[in-house]
C-alpha cells in the first residue's frame, strides 16, 4: 500500500523546507521539495544607490551574510567595469575561504553528522577503545582515554537529567545507525570541540570586515585600509592574528574533519549508490588570482558537466538569455508573460501569488504550484550546484591536489569514481574541498604579505565612484561560489539607481520544484534515486540526502507585500 510521507519542517537547516515523498512499498517513488517561507530583498532594492546594495543583500540570510555581500559588490563592479586592487581580491579570497571552512565544519558536525552518528549509543563506549580508534586515524592531540572519559561523563549527565538539549528530538536507536559506540563517542566529542573551534575562526571576518556576521564591504575594494603603523588599520599584529587563524583552521580540518569523514563513511558505503540526483553539475568559478575578468586565474573553474560525463566541460555564459532562466510553473509566483515562460534574471520578476492550501494542510497539490522557490535551469536542464559540483569540476580540469585527494579517498573507501555522484559522495566532496580551500588560504595570505612588503597597500579603487561618471544604463552580474554552491546577483542600473535586482542562489538551483516539462530539481531527483525507508515515522534516510546538500532556504525565496509594495524602508546613514 502506497502512502505519502511528509517531513515538515526539515530540521538542522537554515530556513523552512517541506519534503513530501510518495512511497511504493518501502521505496520512494516520487518526491517534492517545497520552500515554505517567504522573505526578500529584491523589490526593496529598487530605486536605491547601487553602492548600498550589498548592505541590504547581506540580510538575505543570517548564515550566508558574507557571500551575498560579495556577490552584490561584484554585480555593481561588473556593471560599471570597475577594477579592484590586487590586495582587495586577496582579502576577499581569504574572507570567502574562511566562510567555507567555518561553514563546512559547522555543517558536518552540527547539522549533518547526527544523521549518521547515534549520540545515545556513545554511552556504551569504552573511553580507552575510543582513544585507540581516534589515534589510529589522526594525530589530533585531544585523543587520550581521559579526554573521552570526560566526554562520556558529560553526555551521561545530559541523558540522566532528561535534558539532551542540542541532542534532543532525534531518532536515536534507529537501525539505520551503524557506527560502533566508540566511533559515536569520538564524533560527539569532536562535535563539542567544533563548537569551541568556531569562535576563533570567525575572527578573521571581524579583522578584515569589522564584524561577523554581516562584515563590511565596499564597491571597488574592501573597507579595511592597510597601514602597518596604525592601530585602526590592518597592521602587523592583525596580520599575525590572521596567520594564527589560518593555522588553526588547517589543523582542525587535517586532524579532525577529514579523518572523521573518512572513518564514518566507511560504515555507510551503500550510500555511495543512493541519491545521485539529476547528474548535471554547474560552477560559476571563484577565487581569482588576477581579477574576476580573468577566469583563467580562478582556483575553481566555471563550466557545466552533463550526464555525469566529466570528460567534457561545457562553457557557461552568465549574460546569455538562452542559458540561465528561472521558471515558476510550480512556484507561488506569476510572470507577466505567463507561468510557463522562463525569464533570464536581468528580466526577472518577483510577483507573489500564493495558490496553495491554507495551513495546516495534509498534502501539497503537486500538480499545481507548491513552493516559494523558483526553478532555475541551464539551457532547460536542472543542474546541481555546490561542493560536489566544484570537486567534480576541479577533478575534470585535472587540478592535481584535487585529483590526488579524491583518488586517495576513493581508494581508502574502496568505492568507484561513480560514488562521487551520491549522497555519500556529496558529503565527502564538501570535506575534501574544505581541505583544498584551507590549504590555498596560505598562498593568498603569503601573496598579500608580499604585496605589503613591496609597498603596495591599496585596498580600494576610487575611479568611477561618482555616479555622474557612470553610463545612463548598465547591467552586470556578480557571481561567486558560495559554500552551498553557485550564487549570482544580477543588477540593472538606470540613471544611477537600481532598476531591477535578482538573486539566484544555490538552494534555489538545488531545492527548486519541477519545471514546465515536469523535470524534478536536484533534491527531488536525489530522493527518487534508490531510497527506501525503514520506518516512515522516522525517515532518517530522507534527512541524510537532503542534509547532504546543506539547505539554506532563507536565501532561496523572495518577498513583497500582497500589493507588491515594500515591507520596510531602511535608511543607511
């Protein structure tokens, strides 16, 4: 007998997401992804000074603050052909990279690991055996029997008090959990270590951006001057602090995150054959050495991989109206040309029209509109974005550190290259790219220091700062690789103010609903690939695949009031 399994809300994500899965026996036959919250910035930005857009755009999300700021300033710079000094590029690279390392570690331990780690089972662990396990996979200093005994005692006190706190409301004891108690205790200990670790790494944004979250940015550069003799600028002391933070990041990634991922994955190799999704992958490219106008200098190259064929990379044009389009056939929006029409973001519209059931409701009408997310497509193909897409692109392009790291990991797990396309591969790719990017942080830091030593301290380009020098009409796209995937802001400027603004974000690409042809988005397709549920009342299998994408639904939706007017008027003084 078939039934519809509903998971609402999906927990341990940013925002509100509903998943409905139509069962065929114990297997998922079809799945639907619905963004159930609505907010927005685009309409609020119309009529404003483009140089202020980043401060509003950062508020799209409380997690992805830095990346929206970067995409916004890059959109204005692209529209006005506004070059950025080398030091500003390096500082931006360091800030984006720090976001990656921080975000990915936090996601693994605090959002995703609990899909694989049975916290309560850790109470049965032997601290000495846990220490032996930890020391067999890493040289992390905090691996003594006493350390794990203390962690076990702390966890026992939580459970006996009936106050699991951050570990409450989960499916502990579910037969889908396979780790031995010692591996569970090790993972729980590292979960707590990561909480303390993040306090230090977040300081890099505060050093270069003044604060975190919502660091400061500037069209034409960065907002931090460099003056080694000033207490109010980037000086020798602050540069030394940045070096310490980079060292701390790399040590935790090398000694904890990477070994834990490989160790845990070894118990779940069957998940290398589930959750393959749409099989198409896209990257915009990022981390320029010589500027955004020189894609050959990007660490992460741009392109599209189709049908899992990593031997061919297709060219991507962010401006071409026949490449990137957003559809609303199954979204609670209307387009002036009709719901079957696709629009390039330069011509994008944000016209809300909720036609769904009145909450609370049992099921969505999936034949009609069922999500606040739109459906972006590349040449009418659904594509996956994110860590897996980036690792595949680096691998396809022959990036030597990536090839070595991926091949070594596949060898350790004894799984084929095709395993990369799965739920397990998606999770492993996030870990591997964290190491790749953390290692590159040292290069960018060294280049920044070398520039300063040579006497180059410029961090801002004053050219074109006055709107009187701008063209009457201009449009541009600011793109980047955010931790969750390809992010771009498209801007249209007329007479010195914003005429249109559209953000297409990673979780729109991945979590969007079906398009006019009925093609599912990556979340939906991944759940429809080889998923069976042991217990529909405890669908941990659904959580594993959805969390492997690291959803951020707050980024993926839009808002106006019912009349299409601004909901708030914010002034920047």
